[in-house]
């Protein structure tokens, strides 16, 4: 098994990977940014094992990327809300999405990110292709693109926590 830390690396990228570099972690953050909040919704959307999801959510809470909040008392159930630190990952996630669209999506983008204000597409630099405005997580809607699977990816815009 590979170590989880990059001891001896005085590097912000290495330190960031210690938090978000494990398999599934960025996909959990992606779904949280798209509005997923509840454990079972993450599990079903991602097809991830219960124990792996529990571990990753715990680490994201510990790192301050997600906040765990009680929403039901009998039985106790929690939801996971994106924190300001989690919102700061939106540009990372969107840049990876755009890179993947360009280099890893032969059928076309599975998801199209549109500027809620004018309908232009998110482009590299995280600006609108139509009006040029810089875009953030609350400025965008998402819809299935030409590379989407037939059953469609459930897409929800980010919503303020």
C-alpha cells in the first residue's frame, strides 16, 4: 500500500494531495458541490462501498472541506455541507472537468456547464464563452452533454449551504 503522506516534500501540491488525492475523494467533493448532502445519496450516486464512503467523508470533515450536520434525531442522520474550503475546490474540479472533456471524452463532454446568466459555456480560465464573465459555483447550471450515458447523469446546480 502506498503511504498517504508525502513526508519530506515541502510542496503545497503534495500537501493538497494528502487531503484530496485518494480515490473517490474528488468525486465526493464534486457531488457535494452539485448539491448532494446525504450519505445514502453519495453512496448510490457514486456506487461506492459504505466503508470507503464513511472513511472519505470523515477525512473531508476533518480537513474542513465538508461540515457534518445533524438533520434527523430518530434515528440520528447527518448531512454533509460544503464549507468555504470546499467551495475553494470548485475551480480545481471544473478545471479537471474541462481537461477531461478535451483529452478524455471522445464522444464529447458528458456534462455541459452553462452560465446561468446568459447560457454561455464554461471555458478554460473559468469564464463564460459568451459574455466573458468569470464564473463561480453559484453562476452555473449543468446539463447532460453529447457524451452523457443514455440513462443520464442526475445533475443539480450547486446551492449555497
